[in-house]
C-alpha cells in the first residue's frame, strides 16, 4: 500500500513538474534567509542614524536567522511596500514576511500566519502632569475633552468607542496630531499602542499612557502556504522567543522599542495552557 501510494505520488510529481515543498531545507542549503519587511515605520522597521535597518520586526526576523544558522546576520532583507507583502511570498521572492501585518480571515486565505508576536491596539497618550491623569479622568470629563487622531474614515467612531462624548479633531499626519497634544489643542492623542509606547520611550518624562487600550489586533509574520515544516519551524522560533530559550532576546528587543520590561515566563506548567 505504501509503495503504491509513494509510486503514484512520484509519478504525479514528475507529470506535473512539481516537487514536495521543503522551504526549510532550501533555506538551509542556500545559507541565508531572505526576509521581507519595510523601512519607514518606527518602531517596527526603519533606517537609524547609522543607516542600518532596525526595529522590532527586524529583530524578529533576525531571531529566525539565528534559529537557522546560529547567526542572526545571515539574512538578506527585501524592502517592500505593504501591498507587496503577500505577492512577494506567493512568488517566492521572500521566505518570510514580518511587517506589522494584521491577521485577518481574508489574508489567512492567501498566506499562512505564524503565531502572533505582538498584540496591537489603540491607546491614549497624555501630557504628564496635565489636566487629566488617566482614562477614568478623561471619560468622566465627557464632552469637555478633545482627542486628536490621525485622519481616517473610521477615526471618530474609533475614538467614541472608548470616549463616547469626547470631541474628536482629525489631523493629516501623526506629527500634527502630536503637536495638537503638545500645544494644548487636544487633551489626549489616540494612536496605536506600539507608537504610543515608542514615543514615550523616546521622550522620557514628558508623556503618560492613559492606561486603556481597545480595538485589539494580532501582528504575525507570514509564509507561503503549503509547507507545514517551514511554518512549524518559524512558529517554534517565535514561541520559544516569547516563552523559552530565546526569551531574553525577545524581552531585550521589547524593552528597547516599547520601553516595557517583560516578566519572564513562569517555570513549571507551560503558561500557554493555563
């Protein structure tokens, strides 16, 4: 039975010109990882003052390279736009993409998502020592507060999900949104939690997190469908980065880009099964 099935599979492969996918072995044989990401969005992927590509996404990809070759530098980065993330996987231009990619059901029909490595959401940034100390104070003030937010068709609805009575001022750029907060034209800025954490880390003592987040979404890396071994490998790298042998590397990156000290995983019963 096995010999017959194997022979049939071999003949089918020869007839169709296809072969069994083994991306993991292909990458190992090549000797370096080809990774897709961006270069313009701090703290995820951007060019620093040394003209080097850095960021949290970049650190995650270097963890994959380290897992493959015990060397995080054995990696070739492909700078890609957001709309190239899926096509570059489909055409094998990259082996894996890490580019603050939100997991959706529609995208999951086109790529294989890894386990999430970050959970994004919307947060509220305040001026430290300002009129409002936290989210509770903002909500209690009702219509007396003004929230600055990046211009978007859903911006007002998004803000009102957290602060139903607040006034909403929309701005064409993130810089203008933050300027409104700095000048007192707004009482808080609604922005991605990751951007809020990054901005606070870059300006210690000036800003405060209101302490409330909403609109959660998962960020995952993605690989081309059809190669379970490759997906399993990348998943193992990220899982052990967040819960096991590479936790110190993940935690150091998280602290660097988001200014947050992570608590080490508890020893004993695996936390993911609690």
